[in-house]
C-alpha cells in the first residue's frame, strides 16, 4: 500500500514539474488578449461609443485582458493558466480564474475556458458555472420546455466573441 501511495505521489510531482516547465515560458496573459485586444458578442460594441445605453453603461458583453464585462455583470480575470500541448509546447486553451459580480450584489468565483481561433479571429468562452447549470438542467425530469437546449438556456456569458478591429 505504501509503495502505491509513493508511486502516485511521485507521478503527481513529476507531472506538476513537467507541466510547470512547459507553462513557465508562457506569457502571464494570452497573446490574443494583449495589446488592448477586445472581443465582443456584437460588433456594434466595437465602434467608438460602443453599444452604450442612455445611462452610459455598455450593453454588449465584451472580453478584454481585464475580464468579461457587460450590462449588469462583470468578471475580473485574476489569473490565466495555459493548457499546453506536450509535443508542440503551444497553448491550445487557456483557463481564466475570475471574480464575478452583478448588479444584485452577488459575487462569486468562476473559471472560464478560452479558446482563440486565429483563422476566424473569434474567441470561444465557456463559463464553468454555466456548464454546471446546463448539466443540472439536462438531468432534470423533462418539462414542457423539453425542446429547449439546456446548454443554450444556461449560456449568458458563454459563447463566441469576435475580435474588434483595432483603431
């Protein structure tokens, strides 16, 4: 039993060291979010003045190096962690830990998977909290709204964002 525990501990230590060695050369912020890059759900938000309502508050969800923000919600990115391909050393996915809050005063942590597609200049964002809600909805007994995709129903922050043209 002790040998098995030592083997598992040694494997975990080697995995952490190897993963750290691969990730240590990665930037602390993904390249696609550097230099003022901004992604929006609706490209009208990219124009000067954006998609502000009469109260001056941005209505369209946007992603920047600082976080994901929109009307009545904001998530500040705290840290980015790359998921690195061990053969190529390239990050193919980034995990962003975030502190989120909304206008109700409720604050909560979240994790986001960020996948940038450099061919279409789009960023796919998946909120861990929204994924858990969708999984819960998926496993609930069927209702009259059974035709509704639970993943779409639970996705407000999650989705595809387009890179705004640089000015």
